[in-house]
C-alpha cells in the first residue's frame, strides 16, 4: 500500500518518500521491541514468493508512471 501511494503521488508530494522511510524505520523499531519483549518468537514458515502482493506491486508500479507524468500538467 505504501509503495503505491509513494509511486502515485511522488510528483504531487516529493517528501512522501522521506516520510515513508521515516515511518518504516519507526515501525521497524517498534515491531522489533514488541517481538523482543511482548511476544514469543514466531515459527518460521518457508515461502516461494510474496504471493498475491507481487501482482499488486506490479499493478501499482505500472500505473504510477503514467499518473505521475500526467499529474504536473493537470495540476497547474
């Protein structure tokens, strides 16, 4: 979801990528703290790929380029 928002609205809000990075770093630290102190260790499960999210990422990426190209001319 976050990749889609950053890719689609990068032309309108260039700081979105930095805001997403900051969000990911904060979320990484808080999730690590929760896993270390609040939860038991999860059981590892093997996977071949990321499943349906691969297609969702491809769709978001393919729609982001034309949208970003068309956004600046229509915004002014």
